[in-house]
């Protein structure tokens, strides 16, 4: 699924006193990241092992997931409860104090509190296609200003404020408010009914454009077509709600026309405490259009356009949500070219006559390839009308084995062009089925 939203609320957790991130050498530290579906994943070392962590300004805590956490020895353990977005209930976890994390060669995080989510049903890996071992949020941002370059997939952390100010001097600045370790700023958006000024959470753990809270969505300020969808995954289970297009989002002088926004339903936000005048979140689909300069110590964010700025806003026109469910060994045919000597040695004879052979040999390599399945098939969508259903295993897409795609490439294909033909072969109850459909935008402009 293109749009992921992660929100974890940990009950009875203290502030991050004593925890610190240090630049151990030089005036700045650089970290290269993976960008998948607008989400940023950075390498984090813990006790000699490199793990993939989601970088998430929407999280006030550092969290490790049960599948990898169960293999680690943690110090100073106590039990906690996890609550957050989702239609389920709380789950149990652990809190460990006094941990050390290393990011790259120059960033060291000391005396860190790590929350350990033991519920393996919270499987973010299935929706991004790589192992995801945890989330890091406030601890990464609170001590130093940070530059995020989405084009180069590189983060720079600055030791000296003057160096950061020089780097950000040509970017547009906006005031931040920090509430319980999370950053907020003001955004204007326009629907067919009215223009709204809203206080929005800056949330890099939300891969979409904007989420609007149910209280605002019920205000009568929205009209036009919407679709019911599975919106994402939270600490308390699946998140459901609506998607729709609105006319415009404005951040200072930056304007975006016809973006797709999401509205989670009330059952999905029942456990989440919202702060005064907080009306939603702004996510990675917006921030990927900028080089972002985030300065928690001085309560500022600076934005500078990059080459992604005019990209179209993504909408899944297939109606399918695909998830990663494992890997399998797959044979791949390769052609090995033979030298003249090798050709001569391998040329057979029949009745004293030479038989012409091609100048290559066919061999097979086996590679581990991902396995994909249909997580949801939205009723009324092109894929659903064609016959594809939840649980189908995806075998082929447009003449190519499914395992040759990354999950990001599949999602990109499903949002590529209205009218494009998609041909899929799926397996259901050990029977193969072939379906064909055309992509169709479900959300016309208001």
C-alpha cells in the first residue's frame, strides 16, 4: 500500500530526560537512507547489529518490534501498554532504559529508552517490502538541527547552529510548536465549501498527503466523491476511513492543487489524545517535494523546493493493496555465451555430419524473490470488478513475474496512468486465474 501511517501511544511513559544524540567527530554527520513509499528508513546499530528503523517525527519514542527484539538482551526492563491509531485495543510491551544506539559512523545516542512492541501482528514490513525493525522519532531530532534531502536520500545532522543556518538561508522558514515531543505548524487548505486554517502535526511516519481528524471531517466542510478504504496500520490495529480530493493545500507561499487526503473514522482514533486545535497531520507525500531543514532546538522548519515539487499526487487506481508475505527460491534462465573453442567442443555429430548449435548455453540460477498477496481489493474498483479478491497470491503482472517487482514498483504501476491496462495472474485455492482491467481514478477533482 502506498500510504502508511504509524502512530504509537505508550501509556505511563516519562519524558526523554537524559537521553542525548552526539556527533562524535567533525562539525556534522551524514546518514544515507532508503525512501520507500515516501517513508524514510535509516540504519541503526544496536549491540553490533544493523537494523532498519523508520524515521518518524510523529513518534515521541524509540520503538523496537518483537520479531527482532526477542533476540536481544535488554537492561532495566518493565512492562508497558501500547495504544494508538486502529480499531482494536491495547497490546502489551516492554520498556528498557540505558541503551546505546549508533547511526552511521558519527552519531551516537546514549542512555536511550527503548519501547519493545511484542505483538507481531504489527507488521510494517509487509507493506514496505523490507524488514522494518523499529521506529525512531524525537530522540533523533531534539538535540541538533537536521537537513533531509529527499532527492539525494541523505540526512545531515549539524553540530553548529551557524552551519545549519547557512545551509537553510535560501529556504522558507515556518514556526514550529513542540508538544510532548511532536512538531506542529499551520497549514491552510481549501475544499469546495470553504478555506480552513489548521494546526497540523508534521508527520514523516505518514506516507500520504494529509490526514484530517473526524471532528473536522464532520463539520460539513467537505463535499464530492469519497471512497472507503483501509488507510493503514496503527498500534491498536487496522485504520479505516475515507479518501477524497480537495481543491488546495497551502503552506506559506507553497500551494498544491487537487491533493488526495484521508479521513480516519472515529473508531480508528478512539485511543489517541489530541492537543488543542490539532486538526490532522501532513505527511511524506508533501515533504518529499522539498529539502527540509528541521530545527527542534529553535522551533523552526525550513522548506526549499526540489525537483519533486510538481509531481502528481498519487492515487491507487487499481483498488488493490498488495502486501509482502515472504520469499521463495525462483529459477532464472540465463544465457552463457561460448567461446569458439567451447562451441567446437560441444558441437554434436550425427551420421558424420556436424549439427549447427547456437553460440550460447542455457543455465539456471536460483534467486530469492519476494512473494506478494492481495491484502485488500476495494469493492467497486477495477480490480474487484475484474474478479481479484483478498488473499489471492500474485504470480504475474503485465507479463512479468511478480517477484521481479519491488513493492514500491507495483504501487507505482497501480498509480501510473488512467486507462492503462493491467493484466494479472493470481493463484487462489491452488488454481491459477487471469484477470485484466483498466486503471480508473476513483477521486475526481472537487
